[in-house]
C-alpha cells in the first residue's frame, strides 16, 4: 500500500514522505478498509508538528497520520462476518493512540471503528464525520434535548461550527452564530437565525440583543479561553458551555464568579475519548440528520496523497470554507 508517514516532528514539507508499506492483514476482530478519502484536521497537524502539550517526540518510530477517513472494507479478520466485505464505511479514531492512520490507501483497525455509511452519503462526507461530525453532534446534543432552546455557536464558520449550526437547527433550536468575513455568509447559509461578527465591540450585548435580550441556553465553544468572559455574560442560569477548543489561550483565566452564580456547566469535549454509548448516540444522530437532508458537510479542497504536505499547510492557514481531504484512492 502507499502511505504518507513521518518519523520526527517538524514542518509538513520536511517530515511527510510518500512510501510503500505492506498492506496489513486483519487479525481477529479487525477489518481492512481500502480508503478513498482521508480527512485532515487541526489535531492531525498539531500532532505532526509536535505541538501537543507535554509531547517531545513521536510515540512510534513511524506514524501514518490522520484519524478520519472513508472507503470500502476489503478484508475481515476472524469473528467478523464476511458479509462486511464490500461495505462502504467511515472511520473514527484511525490514528488515536495507534501508529497507522488514514493517510494511506489502506487501514487496518477494530471493526467497530469502521461505521457503515448510509446509502446516499458520499465517501467525501464520510471522511468528515469522525472528528468534525462527532464533535459537532456531541457538542450540540450532549446535554439533552435542545428543542425550543437557544444555542450559540462560537466560530460558526469552521468545519465543526458549520455542522453544529445545521445540527442545532435540525434539533429544533434557535441558533446564533459568530463568525467574520466570508464566514458570516457561510453560517447564514448553514441556517443560523442570526450571525454576528465576533470582532465587534460589545459582542456580549449584541448576542443578547439577537436573542431578544434573553440569555442563551447552550454554547458550542471553539475558543474557550478568549471567549470565557463573553460566554459568562450571555449564558442563562443552569446553561452549559460545550468547549471543544481553546487554541488561542490554553491556560485561560475563567470568570468563575459569574459562572458560579448561574450554575453553569462546562463540558470539555475530547471526541477521541467519547464513551461508547454516547458515541453510538452521536453516530445515529449524524446518520439521521444526513438521511433527512438536514446536514451538508462542506469540502474546501481535496489534495492528492503526494500533496499531503500541502493539505497540512492548508489546515495550518486556518482560512477555509470547509474540510480539507486527501484523495488516497491510488
């Protein structure tokens, strides 16, 4: 099989290399997926760059990056029904705590991590459902029913944000999003009831005004550190903040007093560690939304496997109108 791999941290163009490796043979409980697309996420880029806190060297001698992907099951190990061969699937946690991820023509992994794709869903969409899809779905619905509630999506034009806007609308919520530039139009097209420029002065007051001077019930938060004060200002009593990122301030000073006297729940989300039952619920919801036509997973650019370093660079730039994929169907 063809793979992109690295053995040291560094710039993508310096450390990512295309090479041949033996196609894996599945052991008991495993499947081999011939991949069509590999999803590139900020977490993949940070891992390759050595930017994860406390990590000074790669955990394995050779790493094939990326956790998300989609393709067709080509082989199965003992205890897995041969009927699964030929099934279109999407992959989650492909490279989480494992050496070999989805930046390759094939991946071998536990069968439960290869989820059957609903019939009309494209393989491109499948490659986005792992980290962005599950994160957005759990962030929106992890606290229970949102029907009739107001959900604020901070960063509503990012990949997770755009999915969260759509899922929250599908779930029956009023949705307010923050974005800037072209992202404002993207969040509006995704279905947000109101979209505000997050660089504007007095953002908290603007959010409250957009909700009829009423606090919001749930916040989907991409930058907890820099938004904590605004979140504390606009959240309702007994509201919840589902925080899946804080890249611009990883050691935030939290306004504990205002949050305390609103009894705010802070739900820190790391989708890799989502318990099995909650993951199953999120998978079902994602599939239901897709089959209902309520969810579109936008793709910004698709790169070839040989151009994987350029795909990483596109994610590092951060100005995208959707997901970045690598076509691994050689």
